[in-house]
């Protein structure tokens, strides 16, 4: 009989029982590819670092609102144009690929210097390829986080936008996945 030196079933191989994230053994299952994201959302929803809530995008009716193209200074008052130049649909403006887009409510202040604050809702597009410098939604060992994607010594690094937080270097022993690129944020003032 040939000895197996890597992978496969052998005595002592794999994660030790009770040492995983859930403290119990796991089972591999087959699911339709179209349901993988939904199942991951369900499992990981409450296990997030700075993610509060995930929302599926439901765009049934578009709502076009008046859009004044006149730029208003934030300093001294200026007479505003009294006519609407066109109509703006926020779904059309904020979402490129509705089938690959979802919303997440942010919890915490690790991204405040990128203008992402506690309670904001960010837009995540899974169809975009993440590039260095993009703000991404990542999963590390089953926990979600929103950080800026960087590279250090040819390996991925997640960088917060707040000097009070440390960056996260991704190592081979971490379960790491980029779920999507943050393409925008929504904030209510009242």
C-alpha cells in the first residue's frame, strides 16, 4: 500500500474536532451554485466584525426623483436654479449589476476616514473584480469586514481607514474570501 504524503484521508489529518469556528464537526454538502451566496449570508449574518445587517437588493419599480444639476456650494448660500434639469433614479445611479448587488449596514468606526460611518449602508457589487485600493467586503475565517484591499510582500492586506485600528495581513492558514467591491454608501441624517 502506498503512503499518502498530502491531502486525502490519513490518521491525524485535518482540523481537530471541536477546534473550528463552531466547535463541532462539519459536513460537506452539495448545493445549487445559485444558492451559495444565500446560504453563506444565512450562516455568516451574525458573525461579522463591522457588518450589522445584509440586505438583498429588491428593485421592482424605479422611482425617478427631481435632480438639480446645479452644484450648490457648502459654504456661502447661492441662489439655486429654479428648474429641474433631469430626473434621477437612485437605483440606476448606484447599482450597475442588480443581480450581483446587495446592501450591508455598517457597525463600527474602522472606516470613518473613508467616509463610511457607523449605521451607513454600503453597496456591494460582487460582479466587480477587486483591485488594490478598492474598499471590499471580505470574509476572514467566517467573519465579515469592510476594509481597503492592499498588498504587502506579495500577499493581501486589509487596511482600515482609522488610525486606531490595525491592518490585517492575510496568511495561508486563514480562510479568506473577497465577497465584493464597495461601490457606494448611503447615509441618513434624520
